[in-house]
C-alpha cells in the first residue's frame, strides 16, 4: 500500500540547491509522519500535521494514487527577533499507491487537533468470503446379469 518514491528526495535536494535552503532545514518540512493500519474491512491512515490550516489540507485520489497535501504558513518575520526557529513551515506532501482491492469512491477524511485521519475501505470484491460447496447425493447401482 505504501509507495517508495526515490525521486522525491532528489527533487528536494535540487530545490534546496536552487533556492539556497538546506534540505530539511527549519524552513522546509522534511516529511509528514503517519501511521497506517487495518481494522476489520477498512484501513485507517493518520498523519500528524500540527499547526496546519485546515483549509490547506487536501486529500485526493487519482489513478490509484492517494495524495495528501497540507501547508503551514510561516509566521510574519517583519518585526520578529528570532531566538530559535525550529518549527517547519511550507508544503507537506505524501503519496501512496492504492491496491486493486480498495474502494476509492468510499474514501473519507477528517482533520481534528492537528491530526488528519483518512478511512480507506476495502472493496467488496476483495473482502474474504465463504464459498458454498454443492453436494450431490445420487448413488449409482451396478446391476449384473447372468447369461
């Protein structure tokens, strides 16, 4: 269910070199920490996004890829004298490839207290089911004839 994208790291490195910001600096988010687990007939994904404006959170599905995007706005630096600046701001993005056994139309999401929760239902065709066995109780008799 999770997809490894080696090009995202290369893209982040190139962006850092072109903009002069170090990769994973206090200004650029490194990643969106998340948990993914299965409960009965659905998966639950929870992602930590503290301080993110709920209006900036976007969850989309396109061609079997679930994309989570969120943005944390930087604090105005005009009249601020920073003593320490360790919190990330900018755009967070995470993508996962969904398998064939997922009901993409039934995916739902909520954002509360800095945590994004996405419910991903398993498709009916992928759920385990019991297959009935038909029995035929017909017996054949063999007759012998004497000649």
